[in-house]
């Protein structure tokens, strides 16, 4: 099918403001009296702070509320361009330890222009170096003006910001809390802010030394990891696993239950093929089965949320089915008390009823954000595996039950939402993993997108080649989002990318490898092996405590499996594969047009960005916020920008009221045959309604053009990057091709190009 | 009747029979009979069904009790490795032994039956006839030969005229598993007279009916009713479930359409169930295989079904569509899908349910005709 060449024209397209390139309009060095006076700085409980070991000894102003109920603020005069998009960049010390929201307001009143720190920050984001945070000043308040009086002000934040909170716990109290110190303020009209030469920078990043081995532990595998595994085995054996309850404690109950067969089948566990352990597993499953029957046979009343618990019980049984058969337990009479009276059936029959009912209940709600369907599909698969182990006539075949896993992995379209079904019927299937290998949500996601650990367990459980292929693809993609870092102790590590996550945004994201478990299951995969070998080389296993942490996510099988997996991978030959963000690697461009995500490396500049992010349009219309993180050896930048975009006219739009005015944004045309994008309560809507067909960004030396339209769909079309006057030579970072961008350039469907001006 | 699990038919000749706009059938654009030899249909995981309905056949099986996976219909499935199975005495108020019954399509003179018993033990049995509801007469008592004797012939009393045959046996003293692997009725042709044997996919309906034992009402007994999946004459194509895939078989064809306007694809179906395929599942969707990116890879559910309203009287006093009837499924092909084309390539895809989120587990209704027209037709 030939692409349709679409030429930007006012009639066919919606264009959003063109960025004019100009110099910095306002610069304030905080703590410098002359600079502050020139900008009319008025500080309310924002004292100057200067310490020799902080921020290279430079002075800054820290916003420190006088009380938990009153904000601290810093007001200043800013020159702005009346016709262009203006940006405010603040200079922050990356080793700061207090990170709370700071709003930008018009000083004459309380009009909130946005929050400059909406990330969850659990550790210093850029240790020993400066971070430049760039924020677009809403064009509605600068249009036609040459100056503004602005105010930065601490915003209320949850008392437990960044702390884990169960959904059934009360929400934290919102209070004013101290923010980070500010060292500079700059107003400019290019989203790219180049720090002035007068800004001192910290020493360039280099990987620190590996984490040292614990004293007296020459062999981690033989000692620390085994010790940890034995601690968890002991805990699991002492755990009262014959317990069935609704509250969140059920997660530990069923995780321990799921672990017991692993202990039973592990020759080194000390409980290999221990009949008493098999009886313990049987009795625990019996307890769940009896409780469900007593509750009217309704699986939905069994466990809070209930995405995984029945699956874990089923997985425990599947691993023990042959053992139960051998001991003759499955055909033993089983007295079951139900609302209708007491029945005597075989254990095989009541187990079958238990698993079948759980499957029939759970399959009706498989969720829609990728991580959730993956968990649910694992449960559905495990339930069917258990039914097959019981030789129950209701069991689906392996190929049929893996279909739910296929759905969760994007191999089959999502059919758990009517809107997604409608889109699939219209020829535009909604797949939960994109072609490029990221999860499909409203955009890039950090923690909930880190799913290789659960994908490889699906590989292990299903032994399905398509599942394995997706797991490998997913891991390879995730490896693009691994950057060199040092931990808080200064030891070398790899870190994930979180700054552009659309939900639960964490910046910096945690130390992350996805290596040892993945390499042990994805035999021979060079990416998995590189991640595993870096994890080992960085001494990350040396940091494991003798007793595994027993937090809300504790599952004893992790430590047992880690020991076994480490033994499997530790002596594998070193791989020659290198991650794209590792030092010394060549320039590259990676993108996921379906998620609007772009990543590129240009020399020492490493950029992670997204054309859409968490904004008020929430994916229901083309959003007004893009974001990128620039990682440089001497500093980092976090830049928000209003994306330039284009799409066919659909006649559909959404209007959002901001404190500074209303914004109306278009929706993309719905799939063929659909008049509007399907909406489902409470707020689900196919986020592709808000993904423009074409995005582009000029930022500093770079020009990024992304055609998001997928080949083979109704969207497939070619779009044109408008001419950029004066840019006659630009180099394509991926191909090296020199292109004249002073003329319009066609960008084919599903293509991203990144240029650097020469 | 010709059955096969996988049948790939070559696409032969022109895409479809174009009837056009003749005076006597003005609205029909084209018609295909996918079960007929040489039909221009390429099918995978499908079979062709044809035949006449037998004069005498089994319409129901039921039993005093059964273990899951050992339902009573397994005595007529033609597979001696499956069985109807019980353990211990029958549920109260049934006072004697466990029993299994088969019900025929009409009363007939039955000279003998053949039974393949479960296990090696000998069975003390009684065979009953039931000339009319709830009154049963013993027509034979005896003891089985024991051992693995295969089908054991039991001669009934002369001139046994009945629609229902019951085989009852005494409960084993140790409550050991008992049951029957296969049961045949003399005079009922095998396998056509046993739809479950003739076709492992024949639909099973779980009708629960009140049972009286010595004038005392039992709660319910489940009746398993094998259905005839084919019409009485003609040939049809049936999409089969696949153990190796989530969805079932498919059949591809090209069919003439009227360009520039909405067209309708109508399937003439023989439905062996007493319910709509839309609610029951194991149905057929129509997928578009060609055209531009806006026209292909779309799929359609029936906009509506036209159901031949033959009602069957249920013992519980309600009525329901008769299992085994003609149903017309009408699929709307939007004008933008048709475009300016005069022919369109389509696929009949067997799916598990209307959401396509459950595996296909039973065959689709059998397709006897595919027509295209500018309005939904029943012809």
C-alpha cells in the first residue's frame, strides 16, 4: 500500500506554535547581590545557603517554609518574548536531598503556571553535578508581553513522598515542606538551555569502583546467596501457609505457598521430596478451596484485588500434581461445606471446581495497562495448567490458554476492553506491547514498564517460542534504558530511566539491570548476559544482606531462584555485547513511534525523551507536554516542552481549563467505521486518540522528527518536516546522511529521524 | 456424511457464482455453497457435513449420577476408552442401583441391546423399558459375564416397544467405581443413530429436568442431548475448534458485491443448538482480507440473526428454539469497506465468543450458503 504524502497546509493540518530560536532573556545568579537586585528578587523564607561541600561552594536560595502550613517563595522579574514560547530554567545541585513540588506562579495573584518538580525523588538525582530543569512558561501569559513578575513557591506535598503505601492505607497528609536550593534562574526561548560558561560544573561522571565484597565472603554464590536462600527456606517452612484471607496479607500467604514446591523439588534445599512438605502444600491448598466453597464458590470474594493469588495457588499445585497423584490424594474423598450443605467429592473434583471458577471469574477482567494483563494472564495460564494437571475436562489446551498470555504480550490484540475490541474490529488492534518493545500505556512508563522479570517467568512456564521472542525483544528494548550511574555510596551501577514516565514518575529511577534471572532463562541471549555480567562485575550481589528484606513484595522464591540462577550464569563466557549507553559506544537513534519515545546518543550527549507525557489531556487528546532528559558527563538537564505536532482534521477535540486559560486540543480521527473514540467508565479511552500523527522538535543543535503512523493501518501516511530556514546541513545521527533542512523533508510512516545541525 | 478435522479445499475457478440482478431474484448479488464440491472456498480446520437425518436415533442420555469427566453421554460416543462412571449407591430417594438411560427419537420395537461394562467385575443388572413418562417396566434381568468382554449382547423380552431404555445395576459392595463404556440399541444404526459417535463435536445440551422416582419428585436430572449438526440433506461447511490455537478454522472466498454502497453478507446456517450462536459462542465472524488499509483487516459480527422460529416444548413448561434449525446470520459490509470494488475477499473465521476473548471450543454452525446482496436476505 503506497503511503499518502501529506503536505502541511492550514486546511489539512493542525499546527502548533513554531519555536523561534533566540538568546537568553533573563539570567539571575542567586546569592549574587547585584544579579538578584537587577531581577527584583523578593524571598519569603528562602534564605541564602552557602556551604563549602555543597554545590561546589556556590551560594543558593533554599525554599524553607516557615511552617508546614505556609509556603516559602522567591519572586523575580523576567523578560519574555511576546511572540515566542518562553522557558524558565532553574539550576539545582544534583546532590540535594530535599525534593518537593515547587510551583511557578504569576506574582500578581495566585495563577499557577505549573509545577516544576512533579517527580518522585528518592535519592540525589545527579550526585556531585548540577541539574538544569527547564519548564515552558504557558504562552497564554507571555503573549504580547515583554516582561512578567514570576514567583516560585513551595507546594504542598505528601508527608511520605516516595514512600510505599498500600492502596488500603489512608492517603498521606499534604503539607508544605522544604524544597531544593536554587542556584540560578534563566528565561529563554529555545527549549535547549546552554549553561553560561560562568556556571561552574562538577567533575564529569565516571563509573565508581564495584561494590566491595563483604568481609569473609570470597565466594558470593557459595556463601551469601546460599545463606539468603536458606534464610528464606526456613522462613517459608515456618510460615503459617494454611491460611486464607481477603486482606493484603494473602499475597505473602500465596507467595510462600508458591515457593514450597520449589523447595520440595530442589535437591540442595534440605527438604527435597519431603512428604511432610507435600502434605503442607496440600493442606494449604485445601484451606483455600474450602474457604471459596464456603463463600458461595465466588472467587471474587477471596482475595483483595485478586490478580495473582489464584494463579499462585494453581502454580503451586501444578508443580505438585504428579506428587499428589503418586500419593493418591487427588482421588481421596473431600468433604466440602457449602451454603447448600455438605458434599463429599473427590479432591480432584473440588480442586477442579476451585480452579475453573477462578478462571471463569478472572478472565472477565484482565485489565488494560500492560503490567496488569501480564499478571492476570499468568494467573489464567496457571489456572489452566492446574486444570490440565487434574485432567479436568474443562481445561483449555496449552495453545488455547497461552492465548491469554499472547494478549498480554501484544501478540494478540487486547480484547478485555470494549473500546479495544471495537478498534480491533475496525482494523486498528490495540496491542499491549508496541512493535518497538515497550509497554503500551499512555506513554513511557518506568517501574510498571520494567517487566522482564515476569516475562521470563512466562517463558519458563509456557516454554512457548513466541513468548520467548517477545521477552527477548522486550529485554533488548529495556536495555536501551540502562545508563551508567553510581549509587549513593559511589559504586558503579546501571540505572533505569524514569524522568519521562507518564505515571508514578521517579527521577532518578532505581538501580536496574534485569540481568541474572533473564540470562538464566533466556539462554544465549547476549543482551541478557551483558546485563547479568555487569551486575556481577559491579558487585551488586555483594550488597545483598544476609537476610532478604521482608517488605510488602517479599517472596521467598526470589532468593532461592537467585542462588540457582547465579550458579547458572556466573561462569558463562564474557559476551562482547555492549549496551548503547555504555561509555565509548557509537552514536545511535532508537524510537518507539507508538509511544512517542525517542532516544539518541550524540557523542557524550545522551537524550531520553517523549513527545507525550502526563498532562491534563491524559491521552484523550493530543497533549501539551513533552519531556526529555539530557545526560552529559558534567551535568544533566530535564526539559519540558510543548510538542509541535500535526494530524488530520477529525472534528473531535477536548478542552481543558487551566488556571491561566483554556486549551483545546484535537483528537486524531477514530478508526474506520467509528465516529468517536470509545470511552469507558470511569476514565478509560484509547490513548491513541491523543497521539498525533507527526511530532517534531527543534532543540538546540538537534531536530527530531517522528511519524507515529503505523504501516499497514488506516493511519499509514507520510508527513513533512517543515523547512528550517538557514539549516542547509544537518547530519542524520543514525545514518550519517547530510540533509538540507532548509527545504521540507518527507518523513515516511513509522519513522523517526534525529538530525544534528552542522 | 464426510468428516475430517482438517480439510483444505483448493480455490477453484471464478470467485463466486454471480447471480446478478435477475427479475426473479433481484436483490441477490452472488451466492456460494461452501459445502458443495468445487465450491470456490479455501478452508482450513473445517469439515464438510452432508447426509439425511436417520429415522431412529438417540436424542438424549441421562443417569442417576455421574462423576465429572464420566458423563452419561460418553456411553454413545463410540469410544470405549471413555465411560459413564459412578461410585456407591445412587442419590436418595433412588432406592435401587445406579442407572443410565438413552432416549430415542421415537418409540420402536427393541429386540436387544449391547453393553460394554466398566471394569472386570460382574454386574447384576436390570433393563427397563419406558413406554410412557415415569412408568418403567423391567424387560430383562441378569448378570454380566465379567472380564473385558467387549460389547455384551442382552436380549430383551419379545416385542419390547419403547422410546427409552434404562440399564440399572446393583451397587458394588465396596463402593468401587462402576459404569458402562458403550451402549448400543439393536435396530438403531451405528454410528448415524448415535450423533455423539458420529461426530465428536456434536453439541451437548445440559437440559435439567424434573425426575420422578416412585411418584416422588427428584430435584433435577441433567439430560445430555447430542445434536445433529447437519441439515436433512445438502452439504455444509463447518469451522472446527483447534486444540493448537485460540481461535478455530476459517474459510476464505471472494464474492461479488455492489460497489459504492452498503452490502450484506448472509450465511445460511444449520444450528444444532437451542440458543443463538451470539450468546452461546463458537460463532462465525467475517473478516476482510483485501482492499486498502482502511478496508482490510476489519471484522464483523452479525448485525442480526434471523432464526427459524420452531419452538420445542420443555418439560419445565417453557419453550425454546428447536435444536437443529435454519438460522440466517446477516453481516453488514459498510460502504467504505466495499468502496468501488465489484468483488471482495472475505474470511469466515470461527471464534470462541463475540468478544473473541475465549477459545473456540466447539464447531461453528454449519454453513450451507453464503450470499451477498444490498439487503439482508432469507432465501
